[in-house]
C-alpha cells in the first residue's frame, strides 16, 4: 500500500518537473506589477528570470535570449501593452490594456489584469497551445554583386618636352663711344637655345648724335651686327645668360653745318671689327613672352678720327660699353620643369 502511494505521487509530480520552462521578464517594470506577475505565476511550471535592461529588437531577442518566453510591458497614454514572445514557436502576442476610470486605484486594477492575462497565456503554452502571430523570418540580405576588377590601364607617357627654343626680340640700345653724349637707337635679336647653350645674332641701328668741332657741327652714328655664343642658367621664371660677341660696326660721320668760309667735306664711313662680351637676364612673363636686359662692352678696331678745319675733333674709345633692353617672343618654347616619372 505504501509503495503504491509513492508511485502515485511520483507520477503526479513528474509532469510538473519535466514541463518546467523558462521565462524572462525584460525591460523596466513597475515594482507592483512585477509583484503581481510573480504572484500569478507562482503555481505554474515556469522558472522566472529578471532582466531590467530594455529589450532589444525582436529578431535579436529570438536569436540571443536563452528563455523560451520573453515578456515585457510598455506603457501607453491610456494604459499599457503586454508583449509575450514565444521563441520556440517564433510567435508574438501583443495585448493592450486600458487604465480603468472611476476607480480609487486604477493602476492596481490595470496591473492585476495584465498579470491574469499573462497567466492565461502561459497556461495555454504549457498545455501545448499557441499564442499571437508568427514572426516572419527576415529575408537574407542579397549578396553584393561581384565587381569585376577594372583592367589596369597604363598611364599615358608624358608628353615630350622640348629642350630648345627660338626667340625673336625687338628693343632699344644705348652705347658710350667717348665722343658723343650717347649713341642710341632700335635693336633686334634672334636667339636659339638648346639646353644650356645659347646662340644668337643682334643688330643695332643708331639714330645719330651731333658734336661741335672748330667751325663745324658733325653728326656721328654707329650701326652694327654681331654674332653671339654663350650659355644660360635656367631658374624659371628667370634665366641668367652670358655670351661672347664678334661682329662688325659701321661708324659714319656727316658734316651738318660749317662756319663760312669753310666748306663741308663729304661724309665718311669706317668699318670696324668688334669683339666683346655681355651678361644678361631674361625674365619670362609667359611661356611665349620674355623681357631681356643685357649689359656688355665691345672692343672696336680700327677707330675713326674725326677732324674739322684741319684739327682733330674727337677719337672714339677702343672699348665701348653698351646696354640693351628688348621684348622677346618665343616661337618654340620648352617647359621649365620636367614631367614626373
């Protein structure tokens, strides 16, 4: 008889032990409400855990929680909403409760209604029933399409740069010859450059200047053409140049007026060979435009002798300094910098 009673007790208790399942109360919750829920569930086969942190999104709860059922309550303006998530069946129940009006303790009545409703739902789950609606599986994110690697394209070779240029210049020059105040007039030049080498030609045309002699007034003029060979130090936008010069000058004399009874003699010309040197600076205003200033001196031989009324009027210097300022146009120019490798 005693053994039969023990077997009956074991058969009654075993289903409760086996069917015990876990439940988590999640999120912030009023202490009175939590007490009511614990009271309603105390005789049901559910083990209750508490997680006061706000519940994450439903999909995260389904994947991360260890309890079969997760319960949380959210407050509304008119009352509250009970959320019950069955992770095993992927079903969610959401039930709204309004706060009763006209009662002395409306919150107490509201909490009791929520606790009783939760008890009924859990009893249905324990009996094998279902609650709520199915939580759909999230659609997998589409895999990004495979991007075909772009074919490697070799950088185009840099455009070749020219190491040479040709420049045409026009300007104004002045020279001291030791006789007149200043010989001056227009000038022109042709310059050819290749890397640091400079080759050029220049011409000078004098407007003429007058000097006074005994009983006569004489006009002197010096015209010339020279060839140049030199080099340059390129520091764009400035270039320093230097060259030696060889050429020829025509030195003209004309009698402008004489005192009577003197008679003017015909004009004369003396052709002199010239050798000299110059230094200069070229400032680039643009790739195709530059301003050039040259300073130098030429040695001339032979030198003319200017006479009037049987006496020596003047004899020019052997070495005559000069200055020339010109504007150049570059017909072919080169870049001041090499392209990157």
